[in-house]
């Protein structure tokens, strides 16, 4: 009972900030559209500011546990293959629709959701960084490449190498990835960074979690959930993302691959995070599945928030 109470106490600030943002948007005290500039602020400035000093001061040998990262990557890639195979059985779904469903079912909201959760539950969001880099530099590149090829078939005639290069470049130019790579390079090279710079970045980075959570709440408050009108593939993606994927990660890291503690807990909780908002961003950019993407992002966020205490107690 004490363990349940302690878990709920740690999660309460997360729920409180999300609900506060939702309430402010629903009461129209703050326009829900404000969530977009707040997300941009968190993504472009606050989260990179949080990441750099954390990674710079980390033991990279301990942080980049290749067994743990490999186990998670194997589950995520397998999940994407399963989703793609199921989508191929439906002739009405083209390559772009399939790519969106692969991303929605097997990638996680690291920046706006996982970082605040890890800070509250584990006191440190550093374990997210290897998976964040894996997700952005590999899994998202796969999705971007499919989307680019699908658009190429209909609009342009780029050489395949150009398409892949464009996808990789777009992923590597992400501010979060730039901050992570820069911190790793500086760490490995043992280049000194002035304490004033590190403390200034940390000061800004401390605002990342609350800003991201309030922005998420504002976004939810301005979204019209279609609870009764959900399509079968929406429901399938939600179940896969919020239940099946974390269960697979837990089973593989606990019983199939020897992954040292506390990585099974880290990876299971991370896999239980909702679909990333980038699914909606890419849907708008490539003009495909916009309603599906928006609905899945919102609903997996709500379901993930509800199920978070369950996953936390499972891995405790």
C-alpha cells in the first residue's frame, strides 16, 4: 500500500500540470492554440538546454548499455514490421498511411511526456537519451524515407539516394539530436565547458518539464475526442502502443535478454509513453491521415496517463 501511495504521489505533479493545461483550455482562459508555441519553445530551446548538461556530465559507458538499447530496438523494429504486415493486408492503405501507423504504434513521445515522467519517477531523464537518438536517427528515418518515396511517386522523381539523404538530414537536424550529439562529442573529447554555461543551460532546462506538460494539457483541452467514432485501426494502434509494446519490452528485457537493472524498468516505462506528436506533424506535412494522426496522438496520451501507475508498479 505504501508503494502504491508513493508511486501515485510521484505521478501527481504530472497529472496536475496536464489537467491544469486542459482546464485552462476548456474554460478558454488560455487559448488551446498557445500549445503550439509552447511546444516549439520546449522543443527548440528548453529540452535541448536540459539535455546538453545532463549528457555532458554523464558516464557514457554506463548510459549507452548496448544490450538494453539493442533489446529495445529489436522490439520496436519487430513491432513496426508487424504493423506494416497487417497494413499490407488492407488494400485501401497506401505506403504513407502504413508509415504513419508504424510510427504511431511503435514510437514514443520522449520530449513532451517521457522526460517529465522520468524526472518524477526516477529523478533523472538521462536514460531516455539513447532511445531518443535511436528513435530519431533510425526509426523516424525509416518512416520519413517511406513518406518521401510515397510523395516521390506522385509528385517528383528524385533519385532514391537523394530521398534517403533528405530523410537522414531532416532527422539529424532536429534540435534535440543536435544537443545530444554535441554533448556526446564534448564529453568524449573531454573539452571543458564553463560552469556558468552549464548552470545557465540547466536553469533553462528545468522549465522543460512543466512547459511541456502544460502545453500537452492545452493541446488536449482544445482537441475534440471522437470516443464513439474511433475507427478499428485507431483502436488497434492505441492498444498496440499503450499495452502490447510495453508488455513486449518488459518480457524481452526481463525474460529473454539479460538486461541489467534498472534498464528493464526504464525501457518498459518508456515503451508505455504515448504516440509522439511528430506523427501529427508529419501527417500534416505529407498531407496524409491527418484525422487519424490527431486522434491517435490525443487518445494514446490519455490512455498512457491512466495506465502509467500500472506500469510503474509492474516494474517496481
